[in-house]
DNA sequence: TGATTATATAAGCATATACTTATATTAATG
DNA sequence: CATTAATATAAGTATATGCTTATATAATCA
C-alpha cells in the first residue's frame, strides 16, 4: 500500500455523509434504499457515496435478489478498525428504521 | 469530537503531500524551509499544507528564533497513531538533507 | 536602521468533489 | 412480457482544493 492509496482512503473518509454511512454499517449491513430512508438524501447521492467507499475497499457488497447489501470491509487498512471505533453508535437510527416498517427483510 | 471534525481530520490526511510531511515529521521536527528542500515544492505550497495540518491539530509548532519547527500532534484523535504506523519510514530523506548541508541546526 | 531570511497570506486559476435531475440497468413479479 | 422496484450512471453545476505568483509579516544581523 503506497501513499497515494492511503491518501485515497482518507479522501474517502473525509466526508460527513460517508462517515455516517460507515457508522450505520457498523450496526449491520444495509442496502441503498435503507440508507436513503435513514439519511434523508436522494438515491443517486447515496449510490455515489457508496461507489466511493467501494472503490476504496472500505465497504463490500452482497447481492440478494433485487437488493444489494453493503457491509464494512477495510481489511487492507491496518488503521481502519481504530477509525471505526471513534464513529458514533447508530443503533437507534436502525431501530427507528425498523419501527417505520421500512427495514428490508429477506434471505 | 463530532463527525464533522472527524471528516475534517481525514480531509487533512487525504493528500499525498501532507502524508509525506507527516511521514517526515515521524522522524523529527522540521521547519518549512527543510520541507521545501526535501519535497522540492514551493514555500507557499508547503506553508499552506502545514496550515491545514495545524488547523486540524495534526501538527503543532514551536518557534525558535526565525524558524518555526513543526512536529506531530494528533493527540485528540485516538486513531492517529495507527495511521502514523502505516506511513513509510523517511529516515533516508532526512539523512540526505543533512548530507546536503541544508539541515537547520539551532538552540 | 536597512537588508536578509523564514514564514504566512492573498488572489487567481485549473481540477476535484458533492450534489442535482434525467436516464439506464438489473431483478422480481403479475 | 410488460411493469415495478432497487440501484447505477451520466451530465450539469456550485463549491472546495491545491497549486501558482505576488506581497506581507516577523525575526536576525550587519
């Protein structure tokens, strides 16, 4: 891993919305439509943030029918876990999503 | 520390030149003119990078006569040390500076 | 005090980034 | 097989970023 890659990783981390997405993914894997619901942003905006997180290998995806579930990765960055540790707990936001009936359940 | 501040910190880390500066400061404190010499960049470019690192509390300064020596800080970020650990060793670059006779010695 | 050295700041410019709206792709379903 | 739902991508735009050159500030020194 060279300096250019490390810089790209931090650029990816250098946005409040993406940090919120990572904080949410700390709780559990989520799909774009759920993130749209929680973060109250447009679907393309979320998709573009996810793309950046994917390109920098901070999240990985798992397709499940019509949904794509995103979850934390970051395994190539030795410092990633300690960064995650400083992100806030977002269990409540996920709870709210479930209460609103907008949680995607499938398997 | 809120998400906005964490994002600002990572923005600060999201630049190759600033990562090189931090890598160099891992070896020892340096002043702007030494960084100019090692990184072969203009003095205002270096000063502006240093300003960003200072604003995000990743480096601190110590004035010594006409020089200002910059050194690592980052004490407010629990993850900073693990990021530093992934940055390359730049002892050789500092050695080159000393050999070139451009190292600033004072006290 | 005037010149020199180190550093900071300001203004200008080219590129990058984060959004928007519109459209394309992909999978499920009736 | 046409429609719907989830997601991705493209194009446009406003703001941010990283450089440049020019100038200001601050400390030293002759």
